[in-house]
C-alpha cells in the first residue's frame, strides 16, 4: 500500500524524488482519516516552501487540515486535476492525486524522512 521508493512524514505526507524534483502528496492513511475531501488549497508555482511549514490545506467533510512541506524548495508545479476533482485524493493518494512538485533546495532533508516500513510502524503505533 505504501510505495517503498517514497519517503514519509509523521504529518502523513509522502515524497517521491527524481533527480532534484520532489513530488509531494498525502498518504492513504491521511485521506482515510480525513474522509471525503472536498477542497484543496495549494501554493502557486514559483512559491518557496520550507520543510515543516504549511504549504496548503485539505478540506474534508470532517475538518480542514494543513499540509506540511516535507522538503524545502521552489514549487515547480501544482496538480491541475485537484482544482476540479479534489476527491481524487481519496481515490489515488499515492498516484494521480499528487499535490505539488518542488525543486529541492536542501536534498539532505530527505534523510530525515521515514521509509515506508518506518511509516507503517508509526501509523500502526498511532492507531
């Protein structure tokens, strides 16, 4: 369920890095806790994001939750699908429903993120 090549945060975001670009999304666990997602607020391309700081929010029928950037850098792209179909986050959170692509400004931050196994242990302990 959690791709081994991704890295994860304790705030329930995932990162998939190719070269110096990190694709960021929320985890299956996050979307299941949120329930039906109805709106996503994301930064504009060229915005600078900082690791651990809010980069946007996800609104569900239950609550509004901040999305915390797992890495620092510049937003290159925002997923256009989510503007019209935020419910895609419930359907495919680790695939088509990625949130943003960020050019890494500090690749060393990746070493502080959880592996898939560590994340699954964390959410198991959290449940």
